[in-house]
């Protein structure tokens, strides 16, 4: 059983192919490109491959058919789900006007509202509601010491030397609480007004902020996620969305059916699923179905058999680590040896 996938020698420019023995999980070879001729030649020189797990790239499909015509080709389920996800996002984008009709939801607070304060109580303490602890106490003490020395007429250099602080720290202290002019009467009056108004403001019920309407990507995620993992609000908004648009309702139904078929390995239902999709006005899903028809046998095998390209993807990630360790200075021959020989 052979796993086939591509990786980048230089991202966006040159690519190679890694071949994995899916029984042992070990790499067996590294090809210098991802062309169909290269894969077909390798398979001709290494007979006996019975199962080939691959992505849905046409080059690998052609190379596998020519090099090992009797082998079962298995399209990877992750790539199929990614492809249907792209189709879902494009469909939701085409019906984005319905997103504006969704109700705004209140932001969950996660805690009970604070009890209202009695306006007849005395003003709160000067540091009420501020952070506490040794660090906060040291900051407040430093702040008071700086302002005491400023009030005595000392300059910043003298204050810094007296308190053992940097001049920039001393310069920032007057601005930290009351702006560039220091603790003047206007600043102190504002602080006093804040403390006197705080009890009265606390008696007014707080209005929770509203969440923004969902983006196309977020709404598409509702169609693709397991319904059991959607929140109550997400279920509610998805229901409103599909009730407002028959097209989105059909999209929801077809995506759910494909997910069940994929999870339960019901590849025998693929043909009927594709026919049902073709009967609805879903051009984005029609494109997905067209791709499945071109690769029908491999797609059905991927939805039936337990084989997958997961181990291959793991080795592709390992190649990225090896490349980072080599800082891009090694040639392909050395990279190939490290891929094949490293533990």
C-alpha cells in the first residue's frame, strides 16, 4: 500500500513527490517532481503495489493508472471534504444578502450582572475597582513620590536620582494618570466627579453589546460542522438562513448527506448523491460533482475503505521541519537522504 503526496522544494516554484509505505509508515522514495510520467516510471520499476492513496490531482491519477493499472486508487477523504467546503463557501457568498436578514445576537456575558450600588452610600475608596497586590502598590507609591517631589519644585533629573528611577520613567508618571500637565485641579475634579457618579451609573441596567452579523466564512462553517457541536444561537441562525433560501436549504441537506456517507463509509451511495445534487440549482456543488465523476472510482474507494493519506501528510510536515533545519542551503540529493534515513 503506497501513499503519494507532493511537497515543495521551493514553495510556489518547484515541487517533489514523497512515497510512503502505508504498512510500515516509512518513506520509500522521493521523486524530483510531481509529473505523471515520473510516478508511472517509478511504479513500473517497483511492481506489486496494490493500493495507492493520493490526493485528487490529475497528474497522480494518470501516473498511477499507467504505472500500476491493477492497483486500487483511493482519493483522500480530507481533500474531498476540503473541496466540498470550498463549494459551500462559494454558495453562501452567492446568497450573502440573506446574512443581512439574520437577527443580531447579544454578546454572552458568562456571569450574572453586578448588584446595583445604593446612591446613599458614601463615595467609594480612592482605589476602588483598581488592581491590588504588591506590584500595584509599588506603582501607586512611586506615583505619589514623584508627584510629591514635583510639587516641591524638583526637576526630573533630581527626582530620578533621588528615587533611583530612569528619567523616562519619571517623565511618564505625570502623564500616566492625569495627562501631560500633571495632577492639576481640573484632573482632580474629574476624578472626584467620577467617584461621585459611579454609584448612580451602577444603578442603570447594562445593555449587552450586540454581536456583528456573521461573515460568509462563519456561516459556511455552520453547514460544515457537526450539528451536535453548534450552539443554540448558531442552530437558530442556520435555521433562519435555510428557511429564507431554498437553495441554502438544499445545500444543507446535501452536505449533511455527504458527511454521513463519508463518516459511515457508505461509498455505494455516491452515485445517487451526485444525481440528487445535479437535480438542484447548486452550480458550485455541480462543479464538485464534475470533479468526482472524473475520479469516480478513487472517490468511491475513499468513501468506502479505511485507507487514508494521513501518514503521508505527517511526513510532509516532517519535511518542512527538515528544510528549516537546513536553512534552504542543501541540494535535493541531501534533502532526499535526510527524508529517507532520518528517524
